């Protein structure tokens, strides 16, 4: 259609639309090239999150907001009724008598050491391939961390290396003045350590075992849940953990009634029978009621999320096995998949390739604890823990969360393969 020698593009589009809808329309419309409606521009691909807490919040919103509103309505922000409800739910889930919530995973570890009376002159054995909190709390109570190398497949404390370290404690000039007190195995990246062997060694030497389950809530070992695998266990509710709140938080698990009583006292400044009786030194280690409400909502979907993490891990492992060394899960274990960590001598190349594709990665952990300045006074040197050092030089982690869709995961896999 031409009006005064000029194409009326609006009329042409209208006529074209009419003819498409009504084949009896009598006018044949020829649309010039400059009147064609362009195809919509392709939408940019959705950004891939390392951990997607927004997707999780959308999934639990129907339960989350009413729970938060109830706390705001009753106003008991410190030790409100949600704390007791959460502790009962956590204890039942893990399969122990007592769950004592607290202000962080670090404080959970610290409170357990305080309850056992750990102090100067004591040696506590742990892994150098973990977050600093595990060894930090040992020093905070005045004791000495004694590092033990890891199993090269699971990255967890190696029981055989622990047996050697227990025998060698008095033979090593750096540790001969110490008395063995306890062991803190770490369930790294979500997989429990070898607790049967570790607990046997601990009994043989008269030591307590404190399970650091900060990353393994939801995992299992020989059919038992993480948090129930030693005399006492600590976990973290840091937002990025398998069960995470919207701030800091933690919990301690035990079957021991007396230990639980001491831990509850330590949590509130060593409180005795009432608020202003203090029977020991303690901490301000309480868990916030609002955070308890968050976890109660998350617990409703937690088993579903654990299954989803398993599926994400399966897809990664099946696709990446020829390209990188994928995680090993021992047959007696299931992992909580706090992280999906792979090994490669080409780590920098692969991380750069993923970065160029807009895909985040992380390294856990770049520097083993025995090489950190905070522990330089212990006298360790490079080469003392070769398995930990080798892992630190090659490891990196890929996006891992229960809301990672298969299509997005295929983008990650394709980008890594190049």
C-alpha cells in the first residue's frame, strides 16, 4: 500500500496480519524488505550462580514468610519457641538425643572443646586440609593442633596417618611435651570420614572424637547420619552450607546427657540454674529465633534438596570423568555435596576457560593450614603433608546447589571441556 508515494508500514503490517488470519482476504500484500518486522533479539543466557539461594527462597516462600511473621508477632528474638522446635527436629533427623543450637559452626566446635576441658598442654589431632576454624578453636582454648595428612581419594583425615601420629607424638621434639586429648575429623565437601577406624583408635588411646560435620549435614556413613558418628559433633548453618540459614549459626549433637547439659550452660555464659547464676565460663553463643524460623522452613524441603544434589553430582561425574579427576565417594558413604570439587594439573587453564564463559569457580583450599601464618609457630614446613599439598595445588570447585538445572549444568560441562 502506498499513500502519496510513501509506504504506510502500519497498514502493510495490518493487511498482512489480516491475510494470514483470513485466506479470503482479496488484497495481495507485497511487503518491502524495509517493512519486515525483525525477529526478536535472542535473550541473554541466565547467569549461573555458584550457589543459588534466591531459587531456594522462592521454593520455600510459602512456609518461610509465615514463620518469620510469627516470630515478629511474638517478639521472642532470643531463645524463642522456634529454638526448641528446631532442636527437636534436628535431633530427630540426625538420630541423637540432643541438638544444641548456637551462634556459628565455629562456636559449635569451640563449645565442644570447652565442654571436654581442653586446654594448654593438650594435643588435638586434625587435618590441615580444611577451613581454619577447625584448628583455630584448638588454639583458642590454649591447646595445640597436631596435623595429620589426608586420604588422597576422600580428602578426609587418613586413619593410618592418624595411627602413626599418635605413636609419634612423644617421639617428635615439636610435640613430645604434649598429651593426646582428642581428634577432630572433618567431613570435607560433604563426605563423612572413616569413623569406624577413627573411633577405634580414639578408644585405644583414651581420646574423644569431635565430628566436624560443618559440610556434611544430610550425608550418611554406614546408614547413620552425619552428626551422629562420634561422641559429639558440630555443624554449621552458614548460608552456603547444605542446610544454611540467612546469617551465622551452628549446632552440636550428642547422645550424652551430661555433656548436653554442660554445652547448654556454656552457650549462655556458663549459666547455672537461673539467669544470674554462672557455674563456669562460657560464651554468648545463642542462636537467633529468626534464623531458627528460616531453618524450620528449609527442613521441609531438605530431603528433596539432598536428592537433587545427588543428581547434580551424578551428571557432573558422568560427563567430566575423562577430563578431570572427579570426586570419589566411599561405598559406605553418601555425600551431602556441600561442594563438587575436582582435581586437575591444568587448574588455572580450566578456571580461566570457565571464567570466560561467565561460570564461577572456587578453590577449597588453596593453602593447607600447616602453611598458614597463623600456625607458623608449630614448626611445620613444606612437604610435611604431601597429600594435602598436592590436593591444594590441583583442586577447584564447580557450581553446586540443588536448583542447578540440567541445561545450565551442560553449559558448565561444555565450557570446561572447551
